[in-house]
C-alpha cells in the first residue's frame, strides 16, 4: 500500500455567496492578503450602488490589507475587486481598463443580475 501524503493541499480560493435582490450570486475569492482581510469581516451586509455604468460599489467597514498586492489593475466583467482609495468592494459588470487602486481579488457569476439590479443591499457570506 503506498504511503499517503500527510500534507493537505493548500486552498487557492474560497467560495462566497452574494445576494442581489432575489438572486444568489456565487463567487470565489483568491487567497491573498486583501481577500483574507475581507473574509475576516464576513458575513457583511453592504449597500451597493452603480458607478460609471460599469460596476456596483459598496463601502467596507474596515480597509483590506494590501500586503503583497499590486498597486493597480484592470477588471473584466465578473471581477470582484477592492478599490483601495475608497475602501470599497466592487462588482464589475463591464470591462474597466488599468487604474491605480483597483485590486482584483476574485470572480463572480451572474454578471447580468448585478448589471441589471438597481442599487441593492447585499449579504455576503462564505459557503
């Protein structure tokens, strides 16, 4: 019988659930300093509003760690991001080019549900 490897695989992402009105949106957060500090704040109830006809944005109660994170980035539809200058969680439903302060930290499904929703209050939890 072969010996088993006692080391468990290290997770590379964490599953989350985001409510958008009556729709449950699932997503994943990459394992990094920013997402770890977001996970430490969950569950959260956040008020999202539209910004620039490309994203929904909500202020966070505490800043996320930027240790080892890039100073900026771009986002494709379905990106979960942290906008460091405003201490905000962002759900991108349209493409946004490189911008200083955009820190992509994960992805979500149901882009249309996020895009089509007016301002909404969301509960974000791990699942």
